[in-house]
């Protein structure tokens, strides 16, 4: 029998999609399901984005394009990141990909040889571990439990970087926790990074426009400009502009890394299609009222979710300040039962919640933290309050 490559034995389908699929199947069977599972923004981009895509269709838009990304797209991205203080980059510092996920995969291919180590905080976005596994890299996972607000401390980072991992992957604001590092916290981590010149730094900061409470977005290079020759900033249109399926991701970083990604593009994808490029330019450089309004809406929804989390006895829930996730520690429910169903862990909890109340959440073990679960609160607004009420009732009914 013919065998697949060994790396396929290490590749897993997304655990998040598995929950979403189950919720979808229950819905199709007629159940009333409220999904807090997938991290989709659930809004549409502005009309100017569709207009730009439509106008592009009228032209000869089906040709091969630049492996790095069209100049117009790179220029729009450069202007866009200037607004968050990432200045002085040129097109040569940038490259693009089919979403941040593809960009992150290519970065891992470009920076990690088999057996190299990539360090990142736990809880982590599931794909980090999966990409490392597929490529045969070692994951150095740095536990950041709810008791430390799911955030990495300078001492933890210091100890990790002292072991000289090839890459440190940082995610701020965080998926799955929604936590945002403050100005001082980012500055303190940047001081640690500056001590260890042997490690590449990837900042997966695709939620950088989704920050609440006037906290602002901060990057290591704001505090330590000398880190620019090894910090790679990752961004995406998916969440900010309500364009997850349009698939546009970016980096800004050292020229050598941008060139490596461009070379990989020339062998993987060739280019981002021109129609998508036109839409991306319009999103980045057109009116910004959709992302601004949505951010305010998400902040209000965060408050609504947190009011319920704070009302549940025993639940521990650090208050998120960005993205659109809440990540409660639900371990107080372990060992209890719901309607005769015993709950021993996060997966039991999520299955019982879905069966009994029709509410879909993702077990924390998908993100390396089995004491918790993830709530993505981007569902249609009228569903949020009933979904939260069912969550609350489920807890009240535990025996
Ligand atoms: C932290 C993080 N990075 C990257 C991605 C990938 O985003 P994209 O849709 O641009 O591939 C996601 C998507 O959920 C994410 O949460």
C-alpha cells in the first residue's frame, strides 16, 4: 500500500472546525443552535470594497500578478501600518499571502528547519502547534494560566529565550483569550527580547485594530527599534474588515524574510488574485467606519458577556480587552453532572452544553488549556443574550 509522507501522520484537521461542523449538523437536523464557536467577525466589508472588486472585474483582471503582492496593495498596507506606529518600512520589507494563516505557514517554512524550536505562550491559536508539528519543529509551550491573566511574563520569556529557540511567536491581542498586552508589558518583553539576538520574533497581531478600553496597540519595535531586523509583524484583512474568506495576509519585517516569503509564493500560490487585490486596497485605504463601528460594538458585547461570566459562582474569567473572544476557566464544573451527564473535562462540558442547551463553544484543550473554553461572541446580536442565558442556566443546573 502506498504511504503518505510521514508529516501527514502529524497533521491534524482544525479542532475548532470540528465543533463548528457538529453545531451545523445539529442545526440542519432542526435544533435551535447558538454558535459561539468559530472566530468569524460576522459582518460585511463596506460597499466601497465590493465596488472596487466589481470595477476590477470589468478590466483584464485575470493575469498572473506579483509574487510579493501588487504595488498598490503593498503601498496601501504600508500606509495602514503607519497609523499604528510601524513607520519606515518599504515594499521590500513586505510580502503577502492567502490570509495570515498561509503567511504564518510560509514564515515557519522560511525560518524553521526540522528539529528547530518555536516558542509560544499557552493558550495559543491552534494552528501554531499544528504548523510546528507538520514541519517537524519542536514547540516550546509557555504556560500562561488564568491566574496570570493568560499573559506571558518577562521572567518566563527570559527563561525561554535563554534556551535559544529559533523563533518566538507572539500573539497580541490573543486568540483564544482576547487578552491585550499593555504598553508597559510589551516594553518589558521587548527589553528581554533585546538580550537574545539568536531568535526570530513573529508578532501575529492580526487583531491590532480590535483593542478596547483605549489600551492601544503596541509592538516590540515601538520600544526597541533595533529589533526591526528580526521582528516580523503579521497582519490580515480577515477580522478587521469582515473579510475572512477573501484571504489576504501581510508581513512587514526584515527584507530577507519578505524576500523568502515572496520566493515561497512564487512556488506555492504565485499571487493574490487581482480582484481580491483591488478589494484589499479599497478596504485598507477607503473609509474606516466599518472597522471603527464594529470595534465599538465588540467592546459593548465583551461587557455583556463579562457581566454573565462574573455572575457565575466559581467561574474564573480574566477580562479580555480585544479581539472577540472570552476564555473562562470552567474547571469548577469538573466532577459535577448535568441532567445525569457527568462532566470530567472541557470536552465533556462543551458536548453537554451543546446537547442540553444548543450552545456551541470550543473546548480549551484545542488551545492547549483544558481547564477553559472559548466563547466567540460575534454571533448576530439578537442571539447573544439568549445564548448567554442558556450558558448561565447550564451552570445553575449542575449538580
Ligand atoms: C491569532 C490568529 N492568527 C491568524 C489567523 C488567521 O487569519 P487569516 O484569516 O488571515 O488566515 C487567525 C484566525 O482565526 C487568528 O486568530
